[in-house]
């Protein structure tokens, strides 16, 4: 029979091993980067500079790196991005493009910000809500885009089925709550945006 000390030691070792286990997320997520100022002019220019930056599927991978410490603080904070940069967090396997099959029939909720600290806070709250599966309609969400501009920054939450008004309204209300925004936000169909850049939003919350 094992001694009490041996049992305690084995239990402690087991607890330490469990603590070392990474906390798996429900799905993989990928960061993408695109510098709009470097995009080539002409047809098909949009997205030509899109680059995959980092894929992760554990909490530890999102927050930490043995080399740089917190990945969010070191790399993925919008206020650190150059002007005209777009930074995306999308579900693994989905590219942040209208042409992607998961995005083709979708749209986006958009919020604007004139202050970099506000953008940072909204971005972080959105990232944590996405990887933490806080949305009831999580399967409808494709990803989020932070667009850093000199005058006014934007944050856009992309979803899959624009015509599903009930799902989009649910997502919009939840997102406003998560990022603590009081002003009205609008939802645009990608199809509308393709035809007219300044197309009006179809839904509002």
C-alpha cells in the first residue's frame, strides 16, 4: 500500500500536470494583417496585401509567447498598427474576404472610434467574446476587423447570413453590450457594399 506521503506527492504531481495542460478553445482562430496603403491600384487590388499572421486554438497561445510575452500587448493591439492597416481575427479556415464562401452571403456590424484607447478596449473585449464563445449565434460569426485610419478608426463584426435578420439583431445587441457602446450601430450587407460603397445599413440597434 502506498504511503500517505507518496499519495500526497502523486496528487500534487497530477495537479501540476493538469495545470500545465493548455486550455483548448472551441475552434481555431487566425489573425490576418493587411496594409491598405500598400495595395496596388486597379482591379482586384483589395486584399492583395492580405497576410496570415498567427493561428491559435488555446487560451495560452492567445495571451502568451515565450519570446514576446503577451502577444496581444506586443503585436495585436490596434493602437500599435500603422495608419491604413486592417487587422482581422477570423475563424480558422475563413479568409476575411467577401469572396470566401462563408462570407459571400453575409454582412457586418460596424462601430467607429475617434480615440485609439477606445478602439483597443473594444477590440480586446470583442476578441475575448469571440474566442470565449459568448454569442448565442456564435456559428453565424465569421470574424472581426479593426481598420486603423488617421481620422476615424472602425471595428466591424462580420457574419455569415445577412438575410437572417433575427440572428443579426441578436448579434448586434450582444456586441453593443460587450463593447459598451450607447450610440446606434448599423448592419450592412456585403452585396450592397459591392454595388455602392456608401450603401445604407439594413438593420440598426
